[in-house]
């Protein structure tokens, strides 16, 4: 498998980076919350970005979208879903994001999707349930992805960070129609607020052989804060699927679910007081933490645009229409035991998603069952 190009970092570049250690963003300036958005801080790998699993993530200087480098994300041939993740970024709730975009290029015809997503968390270290639906921008399936080897920029979208959100992690993702070698190049990420004063504190560490270069910067008082940390332990929330549904495989990606494991018939069992019980107590009921997602990448399923989504009974849903992966807020569903806690309790949920692709509809039924303690 070809290896990613190893760039040469000149002294002039290192001096320029040192000069950026302390940056005060003026009042009314837009704030781009993406750490190292143009990948200009690069040695063997781009600062503030890392592989999620077995991907190869490196810098490429052969044909950047802008500046000197782009980020090359390469599949090792073992998966159809390939991701790179950023450091965790602290962000204030209530921030309006009118500019959400990126650029990509690939010459791999097996690539069927390329996206840039922002996953939100209630804690300030990218842990805790999402405070806002995960948002994404990208090109996939019938919103055609170009594989002509030149740079493309999908249409810009907007997002709103709600009051419960205190941190965000970004993901660059591509999906393949088969497990094969492929590389997608990403550049010019932007997740920008309209205006505001900011303080930025960032730490980036890069390694080439045994040498380590670290840069740390800090600015002064602000009304909005953006802090990059080096934590990469929190899992991405737009991508993992706990349960793909009970419908046909060709439409399973229209609506998927997180937070529980279910069998092929859609039944999820939880014992009162067990780790799957979100209330953490043996109190006569089980609390299931359920998150509904749309347009998630799944092998063998072409999501196209999910045009509508309904749930019975009503729970939090992601906004539609959606052509890129998105998730609704986590809903806690309480399922009480029966007969004074001696018999299992059951709650049934039904979902119908429609798409402008084929098939036109996906219908899923979930049965959440609470079991009494042994």
C-alpha cells in the first residue's frame, strides 16, 4: 500500500508558527473553531488531528487546497468507513455558525461519501450526552461526490450550538463501497461564528522520529472561548450505530439508533439497575438513553436525502431533510416493570423514514424491555 508523503518542514515555517503562539482575535471578528483548519501546522502528521482507528493520517504537500499542506486520510484496506478526528474544542452554547464547510479531493472511484462533521457534548472535555444534534456537511451518493482528483467544496451549511453544549469534536470522514485502499485529502475546514471576541489556548505536539516539537499559546479576556485539548478518547457521535433497525438492509441507513443494543427483531433488554439503565438504580424501572440518527453511512445502503422522519410515540429527532449524517438529542425513555416489579415491562417505538433515493421508505420498530433484577 502506498505511504503518505512525508513533508519537509523548513525553518521559516517553524518560525512562522512560533509567531502564532499568542493570537488575540479582535472584537467582531468571526471565530473558526476548527483546530488547525488548513493543516499548516504539519510534520509527519497534522497537529491537532489523529486517526480514529487504523487509518493513516498525514500531511500532503503535493497539491494542497490552499496554503502549503492538506490532510491525507488513507484507508488501510480493512474498512469501508474511514475517519480522522480533531482535538476537543471548548465552545459556548448559543453560538450561531453561519459558515460550515470544507474542501476535499480524491481519485478513488470506490469513495461514495466525504463529510466534515461537528459532534457536540455537554461536558467541556468532549464527554457527556450531546447537547445539540451533530451537524455535518459533505458530498455523498446522489449529492454526487467527485472522484476526479481535483479539489471540490460542497455547499456551505449553517448550524446552531445550543445552550447545553460546552465542547465539540470534529471528524473528517469518507465511506467506500468496498474495503479497499483509498485516500481522501481534506483542507480548509471552517466552522465559524458570525462574530465575537475570543480567547484561544492551544497545545499541539508533533513527533518526527525521536524529536518532539510543542507549541502553546494563550490570549487574554474574552466573551467566547475556544480551547483545544489533546484528548481523543471520546467516541464520535455521528458515526457509531448501536442498532441499524429492523427494515431491509438497502434502507437501514435512513434511520439508525444509538445508546442500546437490540436483536434482529428490534428488542433491547435491560435489567433494572444494570449498566444499561441510565438512572443507575434498581428502582422498579429501566431508563433507556436513546438517540435517533439519519443518513448514517452503512455498507450496502445509499441514504441519498432523508426527506421525512416520524416517531410514535414522539421523541427527539434530527432535523430533516438531511443529506449528511445527523443525530437528534438523547431521549431518556422510562420503561416500568409490571406487577410490583416482578414482571418485565415493555415499550414499543415505531419509526418511518422517507428518502428521495431507493427504496423510498424505511420502517423500524424497537421494543425496549425492562427486566427485574435476579
